C-alpha cells in the first residue's frame, strides 16, 4: 500500500486551507558558482551547526584567508544559503544556514552555496531548521569514507523536495512567528547568562578572597573574621545511604534521580526526604566545570554513587555551605588518574571559610532568592525551546 502524501501541515493559521505545493530545491534556488577570481574579497566565512555562518576573522580573531588559495572560493552574498557537509550531533547530515552577517564574504569550494528565488527567504531558512529534509539526504547521500562528512552530489541536492504554501503571506506568517519566538528565546538565554555572571561576581564580593579572612562586602553589624574549618567539621557524609540503579532496573516515576551533575532521570522510589548538599564524586566536570559540581537537592529523591551526600551540622546553613563548595577549584583535590575523582577522605579535609551562623544565613538566603530567579528564567527558556520544537514539527510538512 502506497502511503498518501501529506498536502498540508498539522498546524495552520486561520483562513489558510489550500494544499501546499511540492517543489525541488532546484526550482526555488540557484547554485552560486561565482568565484573570487580577482581576490576582491578577503573575509572568509564558515558554516557550523552551532554558530551558523560566521566570519573566521571575527570569530577566531585572525585573518585565516591569507593562508588559503582564496581565488577558488565562492562569493557568498548576504542572504545566500550555505550547505556544510560536516556532520555532528546537532546536524546529522550537515547544516544549511543563511548568511546573516550583513556583508559579502567568501567560502571554501567544499561548501554548496545557493540563492533562493521568488520565495520567502526567512521561510526557507526555518525550513532548514526542521528535520523535514533529512529523509531525502539519508536516501540520496552517503557518509563515505570520512565519518565526519556527508556526501551528496550537486545534481541530487537540487532534487531535494521542499513543500511550501503557494500563498506568500502564509510563508511570511510562519517565518515571522518562528522568528519572533526565537528572538524571545534568545532574550531569555541572555538573561540567564547575565544572572549567572552577576551571581559569580556577587560570590566574589560576599566571600573572602584567597588567603583573606573577611569578604569585601558584608551585611550590616557583621565584622568578625571568618574561620577556616575542614569540611568534616561542618557536614556529615551520608554516602552509605545512596544507591546506584542501572538504567535497565530503573522504573519510571515522579522522583528525581541524581548523579554527579544533577538530575539524570526520574524513578518510582526515593532514598532521601530532606534538603541535602550533593557534591560530585567523579567525572570530567570536576575539572571542566561545565555544570555545577555542588548543588542542593530537596523533597523526595534518589542519589546514585556518583555524588557525595552531605548533611550540615548544627549552626551551619545549607545554601551557604553549598555555594562555598561550588565556587572552589577542585583541581588539587582530584585523586583520579584517567577520570577526575573526589574521594571521601580527601573531601573531608577540604578547607572552607565560615562566618557565624547568622551571617551564613543572611548570605545563604540571599543566594537562595537569586537562584530562584535564575531557575525561573531557565524554566521559561525550557518552555520556549519546547514550544519552538513543537512548532517546527507541526508548521511544516
């Protein structure tokens, strides 16, 4: 039985009911073949899944063009599209991006450059952010000898099917909706980044610098020197209560399952039912610091054997101790050979600067409110990402 071809997307604007048209890339775009013969252009562009089309000179702060035979490079005008055959997790068949740098540049002949004709440029840009075209690439291309490259002949790429509304206004509405959503998403991304940087700066002000006993900024009525203590003096280790669960043995449920860098799954049981501090025990993140090394867990949850479980002793504040540990450099405490590791005995001896309980509480509560604000923006950002994914899946065929 031949599966009937879809003629319209699931999600449409009111008033649009006509079937979409089936075109080929060669019908709506022409390949750019103009070369930089007279070396008029020096600004080399590159196209990646993560950054889109960027100037190598601006991005890498050096002019790479001088090292290449740039007379063979294609001239890429603003709004031209570039296909990069290099594959990645983000682009399993290579990315297709629009030149939005605002200027004309040049790009290696290893790339396929094309210019769209009589069609909404932003609509096509969003079309290539979907996976609608991936099946065609899979069927008509080849990964070849190089595992990081996807090969497809120019004549085949021109046959790539593109389904689009015949009405220019529908194309424009789809493009404007997705662009507006993406702008909002980027604003929240920047807000999260800004808040994270502000928090980092505040931590430097409200905690003593190296070899000092008082912070630069303090709350009113606090003037005593901070005391250096060992971690074992301010927390108890509850590592014996944690328990790993292999993926095959985990039953899905409502309770967070924590690992070295945060929640890794949700399961149907829990080991702890109180707010505790979790400190990474192993993993590259201990030195690379792409994710938190120390974080709070609260409510009912499970912890595997990749994070130390710490319970504060009397007259100490959870959030203060957690932030103290998160801002530390653990390089010198690493005991792992092939993989970084913070073993329990080493952790017990880690020095930590502490004021009295009242000042700990003040600082801890301040950062708790700040973390709540960061989390709020992160949740908004995640919802926007989910909405964007939904629209990309349902506004195109």
